[in-house]
């Protein structure tokens, strides 16, 4: 089943007022309803297009998706920013369109009152930042460490599809999942096509090639690898 989550990430009690003023919004209840309505045995796909919104509504959606018991997939079609950048990480698989972006930044709030009131807000913002970092770090699985993710949040970082993939925040780029690797992984240190990687990709995509179509010489041993490297060296300048 597919569900579209467009617009502002909102608390359940606030969604109506956004909509009254003509804004698109979605809330945790929509995610709960989608989980309940999803046909048995089907994957639940959430199409994400959002500039973000309520940090706590985003956290609730993340947690509800994690505990759903369904196989879930998020597809970022245009933008997953702020709260939307981590709520989608509650899904088992996260895919992003090649023309979409993610944006991560520090949480924000406003405070009225004396010095103590502002200090309490700073403490809340710091703990909220660390809570969000938990989601990013768990998803990145070592591709980006916590310190680098914290720096990215502090700098308000916009990520292209390839950036998001490289940092481990998404699993695949839509339209490239069949290749099993990103285009960048097929390029060597000199920016030239890496023949070893190309052959490995070919073999992965064609485990049982028809007779006469396999480009890897059957009796060449490792000679073809040496030849390929020499060819790349000759073409580097």
C-alpha cells in the first residue's frame, strides 16, 4: 500500500489549523492509520515530500514506524527536511529520487522569560539534538560517525541524493537500485571508469551469461586485470 505524506510535519491536534489556512500537513495519526489499513503481507510505502515541522511529531512517527511490525519503505520524492529527514528513517528501507534532497539542521524553539527560562530551553534543544542524532547514527551504520553528523546539523546541511547515500542516510537512489551500486563506485581514483568494478557489476547483474557474451576471458587468469590497469594508467594524462 502507498501513502503520500505531503507538507508540514504536525502534531495531531495542530493539523486542522494548518489545513484551515490552506497548508498541506500530516501527523502521526495518518501513519498509525496507514499501518492499521495496510493489507496483510504487503509492504507499506510512504511517499515523503516535506519541509519538516514539529520535532516531536517527527519523533513519534519514527517510533511508530519502527514498532509497526510491517515491512516499511520511505520514498523521498522531492524533499525530506528537518523533522521529515529523520521520521522517514523509521522505515526499513529509505529510497530517494535522484532529483530530491535531504536537509538536516539543529532543532529550534522560542523562549520568553528570564535567564533561567532561556537556559532551560538550551538544555532542551541540546537533548533534542542528541535524540535526533540517535536516528541518524543508527541509520548511517558507520558510514558517518556521530561527530560528523553533529557538525552537519550545526551547519544546516543540504544533501543531494548521492550525498545522502554516501553518508548512509538512505539505502538507494530511485532508478539505480537494480545496479546494486552507485555510479561513483564505478570510477577509479583518476576519475576514469574502473574496469574491475565494471566487470564485477556485470557479473552481479548477469550471474549466468549466455555463451559468448561474457566479457571476462575464460582462460586469461589475472592477465586481463593487469591489462586493464595498464590501460587506465596510459589514459590518466
